[in-house]
């Protein structure tokens, strides 16, 4: 089974928790999770599988409309996904992949740390995993 690891940075702000994603094939990206209203997914090992999402039913990221990776058995959570987002406020506890972490203008015009090229990066991650299930290990950097 394929594997990937997210190593979270010690750099957590009110604007989110950022990490580095690396798959066993060498695919790399930045990740973003919310750190306020929805706490980060606990460190540990999780199984990920393609899942149908009504939220994304109008979008195809490479494996059919509405299909994104779901993270199974996250304690005290359900429906946790890896999906595109630019700012942590666009997530209800999910993980967003991106190319780079940077200050960006939100739709309201405020500057906030976020991630760039999230949709393209998700498509790269989806292509890298080829629609196959994989094991995701989340590590905390102390």
C-alpha cells in the first residue's frame, strides 16, 4: 500500500497549522489545517481512500466528479477530507494541499496566511496516488 507523511511545522498561528506532505514516490506539497474552531487531526496513522463528496460534486480532480480522498477513523470526527482550500477558514477540520504558504488577500480583502495553487496541487496529489488507498502518517515537529 502507498504511503505519505505530513510533518507539521511548529509554526501554528490563528491562521492555521502548516505542514509538509511527502509521498513515497517523492510528491511534495504544503498542507494547511485550521487551528482554532476545528483542532488539527491528531498525530498518528490513518487510512485514506477515495470518497464521494457532495461539496465537490461539480469538480473533477482527476478521478471523477466529486471524488476526493477521505481520511478514515479520525477520533471524534467524521467526513474529514483532503480538498482544495486557500485559507484555513475554508475548512471544517480537513486538510488542504498547496504549492506555497504565503500572505494572500481573502475574499473580504484582509491579508492572511494561506496556501497557493490548492486545486492544481490536489490534482497532482490525486494523480500521484492514482486513485489507490494509502496510509497517511501525521507527525508533529516538537
